[in-house]
C-alpha cells in the first residue's frame, strides 16, 4: 500500500493507514479485499475486474462500515461512502447489493414482496442503504416555510435505554448543563433539590426515623459456648451492645446504595454542619443518613423528584440545547432516553438527502413533486417506496401541500417507540407524512402502510395506538394501511374505539378485516 499525503509514494503497512491521518489517497493492489480496515475511508475507486461473489461482498462490506460509525444529523452526504466500480460484473454486484439490503436469497429487494421493507414496512432498521446512481436532494425551495414549521413541531420519541436511576440521570444532566454554560451551578442546584426531599421525608416520618435510629444504635448478638473435646454446645447467651463506629459505617455504606453514594455523602455533611458536638457529629450524621435510608418509600420520593426536575430542565432549556453542536446534542439525547419510557423530542430538519436515481437495471427511477427534499427540478425519486406506498402517495398527493418519506433512522425522522413480543422497546418509523392545509392551518398526517401478516404488525399497531392516544391533537390524521384481498384497508388511530380494538386484538389481520377498518 502506498499512501499519498505529505509524502509521495511512501509505503505504509495496511494496519497503520488508519492512524496516519495525513494520508488522503491510498493506492493498493489487492490489500483492501484481504483484511484491510480503515473506518475513515469514504470513497473507493476500483479498476480491478471482479466477478466473484465473495470478493465483491468483502469489498463492498468494508465500505458499508464507514465512515467512522458516526452520524452527521440530517446530512446523507456526510454519512455516506461512495464506490465507483466500472469493471465489476453487474449481475453479481446486483446480488451483493440485494444481500446488503437484506434480501435472503441474494436477489435485489422486490418492492412487491410483502416481506421486504419496500412493501409497506414501517422501518425500524438502522437506516443503512446501498444506493445506485446516488443523487443528493436538498431543501425544496417550493415548500412554504409554514410546512417546515409544522415539521419542526412533529413529536418524535426516544428509544428508551436500559432503565437507570432518575437521580443518576439528573446528575448527568446537571453536569452537561453546567459544562455548556446553559445553567451554571446546575449540579449544586440538583443536589439542593434532592437534599430538600430528604429533609422533607425526615420531617414527615419523624417517628419512623427515630425508631430506625434506635435500632441502628444497638447491635444484638449471641454468645455460643461449645466443647472442643465433646463438640457439644452448652448453650447460647444473648446480648445487646451499643453500636460502634464500624457498625454504623457499614449501615452508612448500605444507605449509599439506596440514596446514591454522592447524595448520601452530601446529606451527611449537611447533618454534620447542624451538630454542635464536633467530636460526635460525624458518627451522628452517618447514623442519621443510615436511618433515613430505612424509611419506606424514600427511594421512590427521590426518583420522582429527580425525574420531575430533569424533565423541567429539559423543557426550560430546550432551545439552548437545540442550538448546540451535533456532538453536544447527542449527549443530551442519551440523557433523555435514560428515562426508561418514551420521551418526546423534536426532529432535526434534514440538510442533504441522498437517493438512488436509477434502479438495479440502470433504468431511471420515477419521481414525484412536493417532497420536502428535492433535486433541482423540485422532484424526489421514489425508488425506495414499495408498491403500496406508491399507491398511497398517488392518492394523497393531489390534496397535499407537501409530503415526507420518513427515513428509518432517528435524527431527521419521526420515530415512535413500541414493545415487541419479548417486551423490549423498539422503534418504528411511519413511512409517509403528508401536510395539508386545514382551515388555514398546516396540519401533518401520518399514513403508514404495513403488511398485516408480518410478525411485528400487531406490536407496531399497538405502539402507534399508544402514540396516537398521546399526540392525536398534533395531527390531522394518524392512519395505518394494509392490503386485504387486493384492497387497501385503513385504520384511523385517532379514534378511541380503534385504539381499544388494537389493544385487545390477537392479530393485525382481524383488525383490517373487521368493521372498524374502511376501504382506503
């Protein structure tokens, strides 16, 4: 391998290329397909003829992992890699592309196949795509600003992360707000709130606290006498002694597991500052903290207070957080998702959207107007849409001011959380969002075609129903569509009766065949 950077034709071993950031162009004979890994590579040009499936798969697979496993929100161009392969066998490359897209038999995905995402799948993948003849779409200048303002108000949801303590989440949020200068002294303010909760609990449950203090002030034990010669136990003698510092310290450490280590420490310091006896203050403070941790419900009180304060700060400081750079906003997104339940967040406006301009046969892809992102002529390629989606789009478009193909990823997409069959949180991305003028106001509508016989169909409908129950007022329509006996049927999830039926149904098919569904 020869790297071209500050030096010319200098040999660099393959495993060292990634760390040599000055290298901008790499010339290689065959090392790229035989073990080379460089996550910062973004453009591949190969003049080697290739017909072997394994060779083509290895080469394309290495590029799919780049760039750097990072995302630049809203910009497909900066999130993509480009491969120019003029001498690759076209039919073999098509099969490999099909495999990379998720086809099980090695053929490219069939938009009319219900098992493919193109046939009305609600997404839920990581947004990875292989594009042929990619064309960059930019903001469609023909779309009124009022539509974009309606887009900004779309309520998206986080994918709940592994449940963590609300107090730890609040502490992390306070650290980030202080770091970014949004709320100076946020950490002190957070702990002041939680310490106040502990004082309140201690005051309300003074009798319980005093009993716990007394129980912790003494240690009960037994003395057992046994004969080494005979092995017989002659008896046991019970005793009670005042707890020494080691016993109280053990209980204090246990309190740290209930209240949180740092909060227990700060609460002990607060109690110590209130005690005049400088010799006994440390012991008494630790005893008080240990007793407080034994009050039933104290942990729940702290969690509720921490959750409320964190959510309040996220609401109050939403605007300055949204104005931060992408990598800083990502820190807050993680904290929002730590709530353990879906949290409402805003969608970022897309900047550059990349789509295929030709299909796998090299034929131009059909386009439609009035998409939020478009080419220079105001059109958007619809090659990523399945046959149902195209049918729905063509029925809706005459009445819509604009529309949006919701991509299966998080930053510039409307995401809805749902629970799968194993009670794990997943995300669905409704396929189509339309914008209509209703009474002089721009109102969005979700229209989501999804095959009713897929294993996740009912779970996704339940997630969409939960979402509709919380956010129906934000939309003109929220509709799920499926095809029954070659007829499109629709469920209106803004209706409570439909949502109730979804939550009690045993299959999605019965819902679309039932009286609550209507012909689309």
